[in-house]
């Protein structure tokens, strides 16, 4: 039906937008010198797993990652989760 088509089109459009934003965030994080990362958006929330060395992330790096995310998507800082992967 028309309603189902519109609903599926909206869902697909949102999914494609999330994938594009995730990719943009990952590319910007890598461009800032981080070895590797994976971003995953779930509604208003985003999880970012960043590969770090044994020293981990310092406060300025966390702030830098947060700023990258906030520049690419509309969310609040409380919805951002940054996980260090060693």
C-alpha cells in the first residue's frame, strides 16, 4: 500500500543518513590521527569505539572526539559514548 511504501522509504532514508554520518565521523576521527574507530548511531545516541595505545585517551582527545560528533549530528553530549579499544 501507499502508507507502507512511505513508511519503508522514510525508514530507508533515515538508515542511509545514519550510515553516511557514521562514515563521515569515522573518516574525520582517522584524519585527526587516531589509528582506527567505529561509529554506531542508534536514534539520538552514538557509540564511538576508538583504538588507542596503552596510554588511552586524555581529556583533550575526548573533547576533540566529542566536537567531531557534535559537528556531524544533532545530539546532546550526554548521548555520546566513547569507548577505548586497546
